[in-house]
């Protein structure tokens, strides 16, 4: 049986979303702003030096905008937005 590619409607709803959500929500929650904690100074230095990618502060990116960017990229046929 061949695997059918998802259509535009399916992509609009599901693209960019992880199946495993930290809050066990059905859809991604809307994160308006937050401050994120680093485990230690070494993790902060790694982030600042570009060795790891993660959220730092809601204004500069958060889980909601990350998913929205992934949806837009997928719908437009791009790799990232």
C-alpha cells in the first residue's frame, strides 16, 4: 500500500507540531511570553555561542512561533521560515 502525502488542509492543521507535547495537550498551546531557565552557566554559554538552539525569552522566540514558522515553511514548500 502506498503512503499518501498529506493534503493542504492536513498540513495547515498538523505541520510543524510534535506528536509528543510537554503538556500532553492535543494541540500546541499558545505561549505569549515567558522567561526560560538554563540548567547552568555552561548551557547559557553554549547557547550564546550558537552550539545549542532553544528558547531564551518569549520575545525572541517561543514554542508557539516555532510551530507557526514550521507550518508556514511546510505549506510553502520551504525548509524553514
